[in-house]
C-alpha cells in the first residue's frame, strides 16, 4: 500500500459576511450589521495516496475550490483536520509550499512581458534552487513540455494552450510531490486539452507526482484521473474509482436502431424498454438493465422492427455526473 | 540570504519588465518635468517678487526640495495600495499565498523593483537639469548631507511602503480602498510638500506636517534646508517612531487579513 499523503477529516469551512438589513438605517447597518454565514464545505473526510490522480469535481459553488485552497494553506478551515505531506497547511503554509505546486487555470503566475525562461529563473529562485539546479530543471521541463519553440517569446504572445503548458511546467520547477490544478483545461481547444492531459499523465508516471485536479470537463476526468471525488453543497457525495463511476450509476443502456423500412406507427414496447427518440428511419431506445440483461432486451426488441443496423451504448459519463449533481441537489 | 536573493530577483525581473516599455518611461519622465517644472516656474516668479527670500529660504533650496519630492514619487511606492487591492479583487492573492514567500514582503519588493528604473532615469535627468539651471545649494555640498540624505531616504521608503500597505490591506474588508487611498495620498502630497514646500507652511500646519506619518514619509524634502543640520535627529526620530507604529499596525492587519482571505470561487 502506498503512503497516504493527504488526509482530511471532518473539514468544514464557513464564510461569514455582512448583509444590509432591509429597512434599517445607515448607522444601524454599520454599528449592528446582520451577519450571514454560509457553509462552503461541510464536514468532509477523504485521503489520498502517493502518486494518485484524483478528480475533485462538483457543480459551481460546490466547495471544490475552497477545499483546494484549504489543502494548499490559502484558506483557514473553520474546523476539522488537514494533513498534507505530514504538514498542517494553514500553520505551515510556507514549508508546505516548497513541496507542492499549484495551477489556477484562470490566473497566470508568469511574467506577461518577459520570455518564459525568465519566469523559470524567477520561480527557481523563489523555491531556493541553486543556479545550476534552475538551469538543469529548466532544460528538462522545456524538453518535457515541448516549450523550446516559444521559450524566448514574451508570455503575453503565447496561445492559451502554450501558456497553460508553460504554467504547469513552471509550477513543477521545484519537483513538487503534489500538484493541485484548478480547472487547468478551461478555455483550451480539444488538441491542447489532449496534449495537456498526456503531459500530466507523463509527469505522474515519470516523477510520481500526485495530481489533484478540479475540472468541469468530463474528458479530463475520464482520461486523466483514476479516482473521482464528487462534492456538492459542500459535502462529498461520491468517492470511487473513475471507471466505477459509470458502472455504478448506469442503470440504462441505449440502443440505436436504424430501420430498413420507414416507420409511421411506432409499436408499444415491452416493459423496461422506452423510446428516447422516434424517427421514420431511426429509433433510440433506453433499456433498463437493472432487471434484464441487454441480450434479453435485444431479443425482445428485434421482432418489433425491421433492422438495418443496430448500435448499443452506455450513457456518457457526463450524463452520469449530471444525474449525480441533480440527484444530490434535489436531495434524492 | 534567501530573502535577499529573492528580492534581487524580483527587482531584476521588474526592471527587465519596465525596459520593455520605453514609452511608459517617457510618459513618467514627462509627467515629472511637467508637474515639477510648472511649479518651479511659478515659484521662481514668486521668489523674484519677494526679493529672492521667503521665510529665510531661497528659490534654489525650494527648487531642490520640490524636485526631491517629485523624484521620490517616481518610485511609485504609493501604487502598493492599488496592487494589494487588485490582488484581492482579482484573486491573484491566492497564487501568491500558495508560494513559499511572505506576501507583503514580496509585494513591497515588487513595488520597489517596478519603480526603480523610472526613478533612476527621471532623477538623473532632473538632477542634471537643476544643476544646470539653479545650481547646487551649499547645504547639499557636504558629506553630512549625503549620509543623512540616504538614511532619511531609506526611512521614507520604508514608511511609505508601510502606510500604503496598511491602506491596501484594508481591501480584505472593504474591497475598494480607492476613497481611502485618495485621502491618504493627498495627505502625503500636501503634508509632504509637493505644491507648497514644508518650510513655507504656517506654524500649525508645519507642526502637523512634521509630526504626522504622512509628512514624515517625505522628510527627504527637508534635507536641503539649512535647518536640517539642527533638526535631522528629531526628524529621523519621528520617522523611526512612525515606522515602528505603522509597522505594528500593518503586521496586525495582515495577520487578521490572512485569516479572512476569501477569494473568488472559494
């Protein structure tokens, strides 16, 4: 068993803010303001082993960024315990910072007007690396992340994909044991996203860097992360291997039937099978596989149609995740 | 040692960054020439009509005193308040807090680095221009002046950084500190002797300028007066006093602010 490098127990974070009292005077609002408290994270517990690739996902306002910020020492928890690499992030923030990397997809840490190599040099100094170490590591990262063609260009002239690669590379200058990525693929095109995911898998394998990622992109989760933690309304609603995510929640399969002869009247279907779409030349059916196997269902379906071609597929992970979000939001 | 290496690196990067924009440097230099120049022309006439001496001070001394104020301003240490406010508003503070640095130290060095290049260029040009037009007053022609000037300059820099840090850090509570910044900045301008040299202030106003932290943050303007030799210990003492007081306030505010960090998306 690999060592545990992140351990979170009963973690809670409340934010308090002043609310203007309706009908109250200006001075009353200043002297005796109404204080409102919202719970961004509520009593969550989980642990992460060394070298894992974890997706920490949830809808907007679910508490994922707040959790990442508590794990990195940026935010102070209201209650609960956090241990990252054996350190308490809020009390030993600087010590921890030497061992972790952070990338916030919507915020750049690079010098916009200077070449990328200057940012490498600067962050190398910040992480207390020697001149030789900075030079060697910069070379290594430029090669690994394929940055050589634009390393001397001012950062502001880079494309978003190039910039994100550069952001991640700089955050790895000090060989962190864990890298926290907050929506790293936001705004990237498909090619750039794919390249970035491959790079992250590569550093995870070659440098044993643990990856802790938040994203709204299902492909990031599917292709990059072995484990998924879903958070909603500040509480963890699922924590399981990504591969199980689909299996555990899919109680339906879809069947596309391409018809040999056009249909005008659609026959009633046996129990557990429903129409999703009806078209003269193609129907899509949903099959409840909780009470029947897909082969049994197909045997029941085929006599009803004159089939030209057939396609059976599972629901997409995106739909599964959406269903989980909706179910946990409505309190099902 | 690590702190010094990082500070050196920040300053180096900021100078490199500023060199990328020569136009900005020209604008900065032109700004100081325009503002300081217009005032000096005005004062030249005022002094001429008053027989060359007002309250025992010559135009030559006033010119240097005012120039030192404007030269110090090109360091743009006051922008520290705006930088901190921007960090808080945009959430950049979270990037910096995830690094192995002290946020406030980092931002202070950043500000020093950002202003250094325009400061040296504008000061060099200003010194040459004043040397050629009004000459150097006797009070500035001694090792005593040089030594005490640098100490006062150092104290003024620290005090300015602390005052504007305190203003900027309030953004953790009130987000937009611009109105407060405006009040503090204008107090520094007026009590620091930007438009009217402190030596020409009425007595009460003079006392306020001398004993307030705003005036103390600009004591470099007092170093050219003949009275500096008598007052320098008192004025430096006042600077030190405010550095300690404002320093404690800043540390207190920062520690409280850090615990209540609340950034976008968390």
